C-alpha cells in the first residue's frame, strides 16, 4: 500500500504505524478516509487512492 501511494501521489508523506487486531486506517491531514475496522472489509484496488485524492 505504501508503494502504491508513493507512485500515485509522490508528494505524499506516508507513515505506516504498526497495530494489531487487523486494524487498517488511512488518514489525510488528520481526517479518517478509510477504516477497515469500521467497514469490516479490505479496501478494493485503487479505493484508498481515490479516497485520498477526493479528500485533498
């Protein structure tokens, strides 16, 4: 995911923060744009990128 983000949005600052329990959340400037925990599913291919670009 980090590599996909850097390819699609080269200026993005990508930080991976280790967690447990299958939590996968993506925030943009402090705003939650995707939460696997809340949605109870993995992101579809390209979904996170589209959400990030829409949040900018």
